[in-house]
C-alpha cells in the first residue's frame, strides 16, 4: 500500500467528498450549506492536512481511488493533534463563507450529543487500532478493494495482539464487516437525529 503525502491530499479529498456527501452523518453536519460539495472538498483537504501528520492514510495504489485512514492509540500524539486541529479550524474559517462556517460548527456541536467517540473504553482497556475512514470510489466497488485495504491492518495487528475498532452509521455495512471477522459490539440510536452508530471490534484471536 502507498502512504499519502502532502501532494496527494487533493485527490484523496475528492474521493472522500464523492464517498461521503450522501452519508447520513455528513448530511447532518453540512445541513443548510448551499454549495455542499465545494464546502466538503475544502473541509476534507484541511482535515487531511492534519491526518497526514498524525494518522495513517493509505491507498492501494497511486490512483488514490481507495483509501483507509486510521491510527494506533498509543502512537497518537494528542497535543500535536490538538494544536493542528485548532489551526485547521482557523484555516477553514478563512476559506469558507462565514455563514457556512457557523452552520457547520453549530451542526457539529449539536451532533456531538448523538455520537459517542469513547464507546471503546467499555470493551478495550489498553491499546487498539482505530479505523476512522474507508473510502472506495464508486467505479471500484465490488472488486475486493475494501478487503484489500483492511487485510494488511488486520494481519499486522493480529501479530501484535492488538484489537481493531471501527464505527459506521450505515446499517448496510454491518454484514460486510461481520463477514470480515468484526463483531458488532454496541449499537447507539439517537431518536432526535435518526442517527445510529454501529460499533465494531475485531479481536486479535478472531
């Protein structure tokens, strides 16, 4: 697999925009913004600038039409991520309309009550690898790209006896992850937003 560098941020941002513009969580985050595609592209470019320095961003090849993003907990430098995230927020404020920025930040703030980012603490007490994002271009789906992205991570962390966690808000993804050995460990439903969070763990002995 190929690790993303700063030069590949733009094509990866376009891939993420294509894959997530209709995602339930993303739709709620950008609700009210007129030019949503343009906003998302700028948002993902800025976020990827942070991820390139703090997380693993891999593609199967140099076309960057299939990407996986994640991190190992014990290797995540929280202070560095915090500083870069603050800088990213300031950069987003400069690049988008004031009204769009305020809509987005208010939407994200409201959704924070519906999303539990610390669910894994109930099930994993020590180190883990967190898969944040998996994105495969529409024309590449059904070709085994998802499995090809996840398998190297599964094999690597199985050798290290480290569990892997991930979440999705799409119920159609549940059978796919279960087929790959992930266990649906927790489901959280928010009646106000209609957002469901499906939480998976793959233990190293499975």
